[in-house]
């Protein structure tokens, strides 16, 4: 009786239309904007605000929200360290496909472990992974507690909750860090505007134009 094992007789099939062709069609450059931070820091709100601002500019983006994905793609995963790793791995692979399609993919997840975020970065060319650290203090996030999860974690009804009894490892070298200014949290619109400005300055909001060199004939 045979058992199913990992496939070994598989091959990559190249298609004639590539990432640059799709980017030219969309007049933008595919990339992944990975928003990380504590629960309650405002990741989903920022992601939706960024999505809205890009849409208003005629740019095609798509949000991969951590909670939403656990309703479908990752609904069979829990919150153990092993399941967290697999959760982020799957999202990273999907985000890579969206970027290859020429979209600006906005991934919004706590993604608490640095090595997992770095593994997602390694899936793309370095410049196409933009890590956005929503650096809000635990006190602020716990004070918001929009889902009531901190209260449950403090009561011991949720185990392994990030920031309470499970660690959050902040980025060491992210592209964008958003935080309070003079004790005041910027609005989602303001923070999304900072990300859009970054994307614009780095050329993601136009198609890549290959360099043409003059040749003497």
C-alpha cells in the first residue's frame, strides 16, 4: 500500500508573459508592503487606508489581512509557534504571487517573529519587500483592545498571546517605521500617506522602464 509523499518529479514551467509585461500593463511595479506590529496597533486600519489611497491614484493593490486569511487559506492553523511559522510562510508565498502579478500587495499581520518576516523578504528581490513597522506601545494597544483579546490574555483565558506571554520581535532594519509623535498617534490617513510617498519616491507607482543604451551603427 503506497503513501503520498512530497512530489519530486515537478518542473518549473516558464510562460512568455512575465512580471515586467504585467507591470507595463498596470503602469506600476509589483511589490509587497508588509505591515507588522502588535494586536491593536492599527495594522488592518492602515492597510485599508493605504489600499484606498492607492486605488484613488488608479493603482491596483490587494490586502492580505491576517484575520481574514484565517477564515480561509489558513483556517486549519492555530497559534502555536509551529502554526505561526506556517501561517506566515503561506502568506509570504501568496504575497509573492501577487507581486509577480504586478500588484502592490499589502500584507497586514502581527507576524511576531523576526526570522519569519525575514524568510518572506527572502522570497522576493530585496527592493520589492517593504517592511512597515507600526511601532505603537503595548499600553496604547492594550488600551484600545478592539477585540477584547488583551483582557482575555490577562485573565489567562488565552495562552501564547503576543505582547503578554509570547514575544514580539521588532524589526531591526525596516523600510518604514510609524509611531507616535509627541505622544499623539498619527491618523490612518496620515500614516498611509507616508507609505504612499515612499512608494512614489521609490518608483513603484509607475512601470519599470528598461534602460536603453545608444549604440553606434
